[in-house]
C-alpha cells in the first residue's frame, strides 16, 4: 500500500505537467524552418507572474513587402528617385506691382497674379518644367484713361524649359518664355532664359543667369506706333538657405539700353527722347519662406535703373507645394529651375 500511493501521485503529477505544456504550446508560435510564424490564436497571453492579460508579441512576417523608398526631399538620386507625379507641382497666388518702359512714361500697374509650375523627371537627372501664369492689373496712374486708352492690362505667361541638377552640385537650365499681353494693343513676345550655378556647401549656390529677347511685336499707343521688345539682361546671383528653411536669392547685373519715351512730354512739348539709354545696372531679390509643410511665402523684385524710366517690378504671395516638404521644395532633384515668367523676369521696352 505504501508503494501504491507514491506511484499514484507520480502519475497524477506527470499528467498535470503534460497538460500545462500542451496548453502553453497552443499559445506560442510554431517554429517552422528558421522563421517564427504566428499561430492563428486570437486569445491574449496570460502572465505567469500574475493574472494580468498582455497582448501577444509581434513576430517578423517574411511575406510582407519591403518598405517603399522615400521620396527625394533631401537627396539627389537622379533616375532612381521614387517620386509622385505631383511632388514638384506648385500653385501661387498673390499681389503684383509693375512699371516698365512700355508704359510710355505715364503709367504703372497694381493687381493680382496666379501661376502653376511643374517639374517633371525625364532621364539621367534631366528634368522638364512647364508652367503658366495669369496677371491682371489696373492702371495706377490716370493718364491713359484721360486720353481714352485702356484702364487695365491682362497678361498670360508660359514657360517651358529643361534643367539638370548634378551629383556634384552643378545646376543648369534653359527655358523659353512666351507672353500674350492685352494692353493698349494685343502683342505676342518671347524670350530665352538660361542659368548655370554651382553649390558651395549645402546652403549656398553662386551662378549666372541671362534673359535674351527672341520675339518683338508692333503696337499702337493713342496715335503713336511703337515696337515692344523684351529687354536683354544678365546678372550674377547668390542663393542661400537659412536654418529656418527660408531661402533667399540676391542678384546684380546689367541690362541693355531702353527707350525713354514719355507720352505727356511728347504731347505737350514735342520732346520725344526716343534715344535708348546706355546699358544700365539692375538688381533684385527673391524669398521663399515656409509657413508649414505645404505653404510658403514667396516673392520676387527686380529693378533696372534709373527708376523713373527703368523698371520697378515686384510680386508677393502664397505658394502651395502639393508634394509637401516646403523647407526643401525648391532644392529637390526635379524642382523647376526657373519660376514662371513674370514682369520681374520679363522686362519690356518701348521703341
């Protein structure tokens, strides 16, 4: 009898142990090959230390697809970039003021501007940009209206270009700007723009940019036949990126001579001063200041001296970057190298 009791207790103990191990195995993942696979058991794990319930651990799933490559906000990876079609698409809306030699010395403009600009990857780091802008302004001076001319001006700019940002920091681009203008006459004008720049460090770029006239057009102001022509200009620029994410560009250069016609003096005193001035200094600036991931304050200004007969052009507003990353949006691999043409980059002479 004394031998039967221990034997019976041993059998009962062994059965309890086997039952516990079997129940524990039901709650643990099976080991298949060399990878843990989760068992289809939705029951929560019970703590051995206490009676609290914990969530089951997460095991590696070899069948899950690898994470996709991030977009190239901070890099230059050429044709290997995985980008969305709208990553380098932006829309601008803002205010504009303008005065140029085409005003015949007696007018200026103030109004609004909206534009769309889009950079498209091609191959080997080469990008295509297309953009268009509409500007409508009212006369800021009464002279044209008093002599029976128009009270406002509408402009449609279109810019198409190619550009490239290389791995060693060189940026180059060439673009064509087309302008349809409905003012005292309807005219069609065109110019070429080119730029080349080299980065020095991560925050600075120095380079040259040019605008060359390609298409002139004839017009009439009151009783005067005139010819409108884009003004050729060239300048050296410096782009700097600040710690806040704001980017500024300053430029200084020269513009070709332009006419100094003044409608009031010609009508009153017969003083035409049709002779074009000699080459003149120009200077300007651009700012892009992010407000959040998508929105930024953006503006440009360009001045050709002297201010009374030259150009005084500026615009300022809000730009929306569809691809986000506003802090680095203008330095992406395929961000447009040129802004859509405007009075700040498309100065018009009157001959």
